[in-house]
C-alpha cells in the first residue's frame, strides 16, 4: 500500500482492505515490511495513536464514543503485544488493522488527518528520546566512576605519554580527569540531540498538511514534545535529528575507544590491574588474563561509526518529501544507541573495579627523562630564554642517552658548559635542580589551572562534581517531563474508555 490511498482508507471503511491487499501481497512482501524491526517503536506507536485519537475527539473530528472504542481496542492491542500483530507492512498498518479487526470499520477513523509518514516520524522521535536519555545517563555513570577513581589518585604519580613515549610525569587522577572532561561534552551532545529530537512532526500528514481542523500543539503536548516541527514537509522528511543523535553516540564511542586503549596499554605495562570480572582468559594459554571487555569497547566505535556512515549515506541526496529509503534510516541509530550504551556501562564497570599500582607507576614515572621539560622550565624561570634552556636540557638528554646514564645535576651542568660556556649554578641552586629531577616534585610544580599538581587537580575534580550534579538535574528534568506526559496521556485516555 502507499499512503496515497490514505484519504480513501479513512473515508471508505471496507474498501481499505481491498486496496491494501492489492499493494502488499507480492513477492517483495518481506522486503517491504519493517514490522519485525518496528517492535522497537510498538509502544511509541500506541502512544502516538492515543494522543492523535484524543486530539481528534477534542476537535470534534471523531465522536467521543468512537474515540472510546478505538482507545479500548488500542489497550487490547497493547496487552496482546507486538508479536500478536498480524503480518503487515509495518507496525502502523498492523496496529490499525488490529483495531479495525476488533471494532470494525470505524477503527479506520484513527487514521483521519494523518499519514504513516508523520506517524512514523513521531514514533521514531518518541522512542529515541528515551534512548538518548538512557545514553546520557550511562555517560553520567561513567563520569561518576572516573571522578571517584581520580579523587582517590590525585597524588598517584604516573608517566604521561605523547606519541606513546614517556613525556612528562602526571598523576593517575589527572589522566582520568582528562576523560571526565571528554565525557562531559559527550553528555552535553546527547542532551542537545535529545532537545533537537524532541519536536512533534505529528499533523504534518503525508507531507502537505490536512484540511481537518487538527490541533498540532495538543498532540505535541500529550506526547511530551516541547514543540511542533512546523513545516509539514519538513515534519515527515527530516531525519537530521537521527544523524545528530548517531553522531553524538559515535563521538562518545570514540571517547570510549581511547579510554579503553589507554587502559589496555597501561594494563599491559602492569600499571593497572583489571578485575577478573572484566577480563577473559585464553582457551589454550592458561596463564593469560586478557582485557577483552575493553577491546570490545574499543571496537564498538567501529560499529557506531559504521551506523553513522550508513545513516548519512542513506539520507544523502534524498529528495523531498517522504521516500521509503527512510524506513532503513532509524534502525542505524537504534543499533548505535544499543551498542554504545552497553559499551559505556562496561567501561564504567572496568574503571570502577580496576586497581592502579602506585609503586610500579612511581618507579616508571621518571623514565625517559620525563622531567626534562620541568628542568627547562626551571631554567627559564631563572631568566634563561626558554629556547636556550630547551637546548641545554636537550644536550643533557642526548649525552645521557649516548652514555646510557640517567640525567643528573652534574650532567646538566656539563651540558650548560658545553652550550653556554657558563655554569648552570649561576642560574639555579643544585638542590632546586635535584628536586626538579624528581617526578613527584615535577608534578607538584605544575599547579596551573587544569594542571596535574594535586592542588590544581582537586579544583578540577570539585568543578567536575558540580557539573555532574548540574547534568544529573538536567537529565532528571527531561526524564520527568517525559513521564509526566505519559501520565497526562493516560489520564486523558481514561476519560474515554
Ligand atoms: N514503515 C514506514 C517507515 O518506517 C512507514 C511509512 C510508510 N509510508 C509510506 N508512504 N510508504 O518509514
């Protein structure tokens, strides 16, 4: 069937069945049907149907009695469940048929002044809202465990890396807080995607509006949407909200993949021990303890990016207005949200149960002359141009590497003599130099805003706690707006049945 027959359907009762059979019975029946996958929007469709029927009755487009019997039939359809629906092109058609089967041709009045085009768009948005809030909630959980671990490790020194090479000593807390910041933005993106998703396309009809005196604001309100998607053509065609949601999910998955990779590498170096619950063993090598949960987490980014690519490829170049391609758009987003929510929760579990080995980390923190930048900073603070200081320390590093020796105050002194033909100790005291060679001291000096010094880090942690509370409130607000709308709709429906 095509929705071109909608007006006939609504007006002509029995004739509906004839036209449907004519267009849905061919060899492509299975290919055309989205019914199986539509289980995801079964509950959404019932809500959309209910809101629409209540509005039709309020507007006097159908009678209260007709609304009552349709709403009762919908209740029975809900109780029977998605799996009880007869085969059909999609959940919208199947539910409508089930209603007509129960109460006769008047059931077809449910589809007055709408189309499956605005209907499916409303269902996707309705369902996705909940999914996005769940995804946002998972990111809050991850932030919480990262924050907790960070707060416990504000003084746990570790090597920090760039290009996978030891670069400057930091703390475990500082490393973890870098991911808190990233996940904060992931949360914000998911909530923004929610806000953009939360508009009602219902009442746009096929794409060109309807002559019936409908109230689009009312169905929006009954469904908890915070606005109407105004242009009727945009209402049934727009899927950029899917792209935005999937992008937000793919970005979060990318954040997770980096976190997973870091912890995999750190576990490999013996810096952190994953809980057995988040590890697997080998079926043949009895001694192995593998970070499989984090490897799978890392791989989920591939899934999410694939879904985003598939979605955008489907949407690219689609003309206005509705095209059936759109039936294959939203499943990308639903698959992405399922995979990413699961990965995010697993990452949180792995982080919260991991054990950081402070001793091993401290022993490695100075490796690769990671305090070099601190020494150069010290010389620059004493008055040497930073570039000159850089050269002196680079010379010391080179000599140390050639001699396979550690960098010492003496070595730095001879490097200074070689480069500047003067003594280092004209600039700094030996004790200050020796302190700067100590990784813990080096960390403590980097007390700039957002830096790794325990004091600065504690500030960051405190700020992130506040942001977490604010975001939890923002989430709770949206969650309760949705449940209040559900409650409102239920109350309205009860007045008819
Ligand atoms: N199952 C369809 C979808 O998901 C519903 C809309 C069908 N509309 C149409 N004109 N064929 O997109």
